[in-house]
C-alpha cells in the first residue's frame, strides 16, 4: 500500500519541526549551563577587604578561652588562663593584651604553684614587662598578699613596682602606702607615704617598750621658764602687745 504525496510532505514537515524544537531546547540548556559555570568560576576567590595601612592597630591573632603553659629555658614555669588574648606584632614595643581578665600561675622547680596573679586587664610588653590594671592581687607561697590598682612586673629584673595605692599583708605585719617597690618574692620591699601595723608580743610591758624604743635623753624634758610669761612684752613700733593669761600646762621644749 503506497502513501500519497500529501502525507509524505506532512511527515517531513513534522520531523523538521521536532528537530527545530529539539535544537532550540538544547541551545537553551547549553546557555543555562554555561551561565552557571561562568558564575561559579567568578566566585572562586573570596571577597577581599581594602588594605589596612595602620597595621599596628590590628592584632595579628586573637584567641578566646585560653589556658596555656609557658616554658622558660625548657622548663614549664607559668600558666595563663584568660578569656581573650590578642597579639600585636607591629607595635613598638610588641605587646600582648588580656582585656577580659587574667589569671597567672608561677611554678617552682618541683612544679608547685609559688605565686598567683589576678587582674582585670593586663598588658605584656616584649614578653618581659607586665602591666597589670584593675583589681590586681598577688599571692605567694609564704602567705603574703598584695593588692593595688596598678602593678608592674619586670620578669628580667625579678621585681614589682607601683605608683598607686598599695596594700601589703605579710604573716607578721601589714603595710600600705602610695608607692611600692619590692623583689619578686616580696620579702624585701619599700613603701613610701605609708603607715603600718606591727604585732606586739603579749609578754612585753609598757616600761620595756618605752625604754627600748625611745632614748633616755628624750624622756627628760627641759625645765620650763615661767619668767618668760610673767611680763607683758613691750610693743615694738605700731604692733600691739599681746597679754598671755593662760600659762602652758605642758613643759616648754626648745626646738
């Protein structure tokens, strides 16, 4: 059975339409895929921020929730616990900051804690000089406790110093003043503008304390001279004379 010429032409036209539609769909798919590929290639590099010229104002590293052991000459000597630790490598001098508090422990040769240091804020310059601010407290193994608002600790010279009000409590005395300087163990110290409290032994009496602490010659005042107060002094020039009616009850001591 043969087909008519009309039916053959219709079939050819249908095939052409299907081919055209298929090519059109393929072209659209290729365009979409190429667009996706180009978009993905353009986002391979992360976005870049502008250059920072004042490099010393930006820390090179900031760490949160730190507990770190620090060695000295191959031996673990210190432990630092802090909430935030920032390192600045372009400042002069280089520094490390602890803006949210600091707890520092120092170990002896047997790895026993021999000193505690706490502060609200701390700065560590050149890994040598500590600047402790806020509620500063130092405790060492012999029972000495130090409190101040500002304290410097030079690790090379092994000394503490402060120019703020300082309060030092040792096992046998209590000292406070407006200036403080001591060795690292706080056994040799100097306090300026200070007053202190010293314990007195119970078996001592007042006579012994008086004779031991005050020289004998200072306990014998000079004899008062009442003749100096018997007469009214003569006025000199336009000044008026002063009449003294109440004689002093304490002995008069020349200076």
